C-alpha cells in the first residue's frame, strides 16, 4: 500500500507528469480509484473535503450545492451498488438529507467507507447507508446540531443542547439581580427563535437518522424500530459526548446493533481504500482543491479555495487513467510556503 510520501514520489515520475511538466494529480488519483472499483466490482464515488489537509478552509462543509457534485458523479453509473468513500467534517443536516434521498433513489445498496473521519452531518450521511466500513483508525462523530451565534467578539459556534442548558442556567442565576451584568452580554446574543430552533433541530437530526436506519441499515432486523431509536438518540446525546469532536469507533457502531464492517477484514480492500485516500490527501495538500466529488470513471466536481467550481467530465472514452482538467498549479510540487500563499488568496 503506497503511503502519503509514496504517492508524492509517484507524482514526480516522468510518466505521471502532464504535458506541461506539472505533476499529474488527477492521473495518479484516478488510477488508484479505478483500481479500487475494479477490485470491488461496484460503482464508486469519493466525497473528499480538505479539512484534514489544510488550515481550516472555510468551504469544506456539506452544503446543498454538493447535490450537483453527486448528480455529476452518478451520471453514467449503471451499477445499482455503490461504495461511497467519505472524508468530511460535516455541515448542513438539511443538505445531507437531500444527498441521502438522491443517492437512495439512484442506488439499491450503498456501502459507506470511512478512510479516516466522517464527522457530524457526514456521520448522518454514513448512517443513511446500508453498512459502514471502518478501520481501527477511522471515526464517526456525534450528530447533535451546532449553531453559529454572532457575538460582540465575533461569531461563535455552540451545540444546540449547550445553548439550551446555558439558558436554563441563566434563568436560575438571574433571579439574583447581582448576576445580571455578567449574563446580559451573553443573553443579548440569543436572537428570537433561537431556543425553539435548538429544540427543533435536535429533533430533526434524530428523526432523520432514525428513519434512515429503519429503512435501510436495519430493514431486515425484527428490532429495527427500537435499535434505530436507541442509535439516533445516542449519536445525538450531547450530555454523553460533551464535545462535537468526540470519536465514535467501529466498536461503538457494532454495540448499537448497526452493520459495521472492519476494513482490516479484507487486507486488499484496506490497501486499495487507503491508497485512494492518500491520493486525495496529497491532491488537497498541494492544490487549491478543497472538495472533490468524483467517481471511478473520472467524472469530478471540484471546489477550489476561491469558491471556483470545476465540473470535470469523464475521459472519453470513459475509463481509468484519464487526466481531465488538471487541478494543480503548473510547475513542480508547491512548497509549504507557496501552498499557504494560495490558501490566503495571495496567489
């Protein structure tokens, strides 16, 4: 299995370069992705965001615009079985619902594969599949909704349950007038409807996951209703997790009675999946691409750091090894300083 550094070395080989001498990120990445699909015999789509490889880019979250990327990637795929590789910090639950509904209409069986991390709404996306494949190093995360609140010191993100808990604390402590000066700056940020939205969004997230689990992953389980409800409540339990970034392991998934498969059970599959992941990691780290939605035929939807979206058609004729439009800047592999200049919009 090529490691991250091995992929970098492979990119420097003359046979992998583009005509202008630039590293063939697309060429190498798509070759490994096509090899994965050939091994599994299933349609394959990668949803990869750069949150593990860049300094917190702002446009890596799941949004409704991603549905265009999935439509582009699903076009031309005739197999009704899909492997969906997910690397994402999460994002909009509503956008995730649209993606799940679309994919479930296109494919009869969906296997979520988590190379490293699929958090928050990306966990919801995985829970909308028929089974989840994870390695010992892989992780999902809690699905409790997060809200961004504008404060005098700038925007601050907070879990919905934490906002509700803090408001109850404020009501208790503000019975003493001496505590009002300390609480007023905090309560001033509580816009009308915020508390109701916190309660409603928590219910919506749980309901989505519960319904998907009953309908897909647990559909043949005689206890599907109870297991789906228990799992949805557990994933949304902020009181238990205490942090939106806490790790959910394969053992946790299995303990809930869900269909979790160990990536290590098939060494060849593990090698193929991690090689693909390393290719996307290298692409994110060395190009402006912050989000890539791509199928094994080379059809790609790419979001750049400057909000430039490039839809790359499959090579003609479709097949592995195509280059499409290069994602990388011209020249040799960018230095760390050059990459940071690109990230700051100075290049």
